[in-house]
C-alpha cells in the first residue's frame, strides 16, 4: 500500500465523517456510533459497490475511473479544491524520489534584483533563493540550510512566529492546508516524512491540523507582520510558477 493510496483513503474518510445525514437527504437516527455518513451510504449515493468503496478508504490497490471519482466527490459534497485534490490522488504512474530543486542562475539574479521582498520555494516548501528585502524580514540567512523551510519557520521557529502576531494561527492553519495538497502526492517519500516528523515534534498545534486533512488552494492576499525593528508591515503577496522549472514557485510581496 503506497503513500498516495493511503492519503486517498484518509481524505475520503475525513470528508465522509464530516457530512451529516440530513445534508444529503438521509434521515438522522440516534443509532449512529460514529460521526458522519456510513461507508455504505456514500457508496449508494455515488452509485458504486460498497466493498469497492471500502477498499478505496483502506488504501487498497484499486484503480477508480475519473467518472467514479467524480461521483464520489458529488456524494461527499466536495468543493472545487477538494474535488481537484481527489482527482490528483487517484492518478497513477511512476514517481521518482524527491530531490531538492536547484534555482537557475538567471532566476536567482532576477529575484535578487527585485526591490520588494521576494523568494523562491520548491515542492517541499524549502526556501531556495531570496533577496535582501526578504532577508530583512525573515532572516533566512541566519537559519541553517536544513531548516530553511517556510513551514518549519512559521510553525516551529519562535522568531518567525512572533512576526505574525495575533494572526499567527490563521496563517499557520492556512499554510498547513495548502501544503497538504502537495504532501499527499509525495506521501511516504523520505524527504517529506522527515519534514513531517520535525513539524510534529516542533509544533504542538500541527498534529490536530494535520489530522483534519483540510485542503486549500494557494491564493494571493494580504499579510501583516509585526517586525521588531520596522514595526507593523502590510504586504500584498502573490506567487508565480517558474517556466524554467515548474517545481519552483516565486513569491513576491509588495507594500499594501
């Protein structure tokens, strides 16, 4: 049972347990021992066999068609982001072991030349390149390379945590839900396992958020920082995929 199939099962189970019977037109009863819908109810709503659906939740070696996945998504009332994530998890094919990305020199020079805080991250959210304006806020140059990861910094580094002030929890939860989309496709890879171990060990809040299996898309927006020297800073942020290597993402902050 590979990591992706296991995450597919966990994702289905988490969404099934969140649904109330009455929300899908089923009568509510007092006999339910577990929250949410029963597996057989989801299977019936999706028009598939119960045993087959059970095998999916158990992470077994089954290959659902796109039509079946879409039917399950409708039965579970998944949103667009969740539906797309379910489709991604159901895809099959060989996957090479994760290798940390390298930023092309031309991309690095562009980032370093930008006047506003900018940086490049990889699929595991490792910080791979940044400019002086970003260094003034995040001080990544003072962090050991093995810990230079946006999730590790926000969830386990007290200095970075203080940057977000009272907004830290909302930001941290959002990041965990966004990262979950990528992680599930690399589940079981040693590099991702090592990162999860460090997050579980270094953050008291992470375990509960991770078990919730929330999924979010990355979106542009406003971030506010409480900088110890610069005071309150507000930025509009947006991210862009690099044509040189689609695994790289450029993040740019401009004053809001």
